[in-house]
């Protein structure tokens, strides 16, 4: 194994400073908040936790079902068309969350033609778990498609060409060649999409303040009970994020190695 030369003091200093700024507040919460208080806070907000888990998993599942095949298709488009498509997909990631919520309520609110039609069919978006999931999907769904586009685009085409010469159709090439080879990066994209979805507050609070999701419950707790009580929910968020990032890392390492 080749040993890379040490890059000099500037680079590790930048890395340590970045880690300290990012990890410092997280470590402070873990040190000052007792696990028992965090457990009690999550138990008190169990309905909000259930809402967030159901909505975020649903949003991430929809993003995966649409984003993986979409990314495979986009990775095979002409470069300028692919760049335009990725630019459009990236727009919701750059919008302020409140702006995203306003756009969604304008289109899917009960006073809009589409929203009224959906409500008549039993699919009311405002103040429903469907609205929570829709808001989370809008702000996070592009993660999977963008990650899939990059993952499939980085694959060596030799394996796919060899499969074609052996008579494999395009679906078999996708499912047996491209998908397994890109699985590690796809898992990372799905994991980050879920993290973005479950942490969404701005758009969710406008589209569906009720049923209360965990970020909304965090804001309500802060307003009603102060910082100490809200930090208990922050502790819970840290645990959830750590678990998901750990699982994503294990899956990615298991696929790549």
C-alpha cells in the first residue's frame, strides 16, 4: 500500500478546525443533556416522532423509486441535457424552506384547483401526514436522483458493453450490472435524503403544521418550555442521525470493499 506524503501543517489545521466547529456543539449537547432526559423528551414527543418516521420513510421511498431509474436515465443523456436536468433537480435544495412551503401550499392547498381535486378524492394535503411527506419529499427527493446520476455516470462502461455482447437486455444490464456496482453511492444518497427529510421544518410547518412532526415539536417545545427541554429532543436527533449515518457507512463499505 502506497503511503502518501504528509501535506504540511496548513491542511491538518484546517481539518481540525472544521471538525471542532462542527462537532463542538454536538459534543456539548451530548455532555450536558442526560440520556434519561433525552428519553423522556422523545417519549413525550412520541406522536411527533412517529409522524416524522412515517412521513420521512415514505418520502425517501418515493425518492428512491423515482430517483434511481431517473438517475440511470440521466447518466446516459447528452452532457448539456444532463446538466440542465441536474440543475432543475437541484433547485429545491437551494430554495429557502419557507419558500418551498409557500410554493407547495399554492399548488396543493385546498383553494387551488389541484388541491381541491385531491381533497375531493380523499387526499387532502394541508395539515395531513400526506402534506408532511410531500413537503419532505420536495426538499429532499432530488438527493437520490443527483447521487444516482453521478454514481451511474462514474461506472466503467466495459462491463455493460460486455453484457450486451452476451445478449443481455437493458433491464438486465441495469439490475445485474449497473445497480450492484453503484449501490454504495446510491445508499449514501438515500441516507442523506432521509436525513434531510426527517429534519425538515420550514416547508413542513407551512404545508402541514399538524400532525406535528419532530422538527415542529422541537420548535414548539423551545417556545413553550425553553432551551433545556428542547435540547432533549436535539439529543434524540443526534442519536437518529448517528444511527442512519452509521448504517449508510457500513452499507457503503460493504459494497465498495
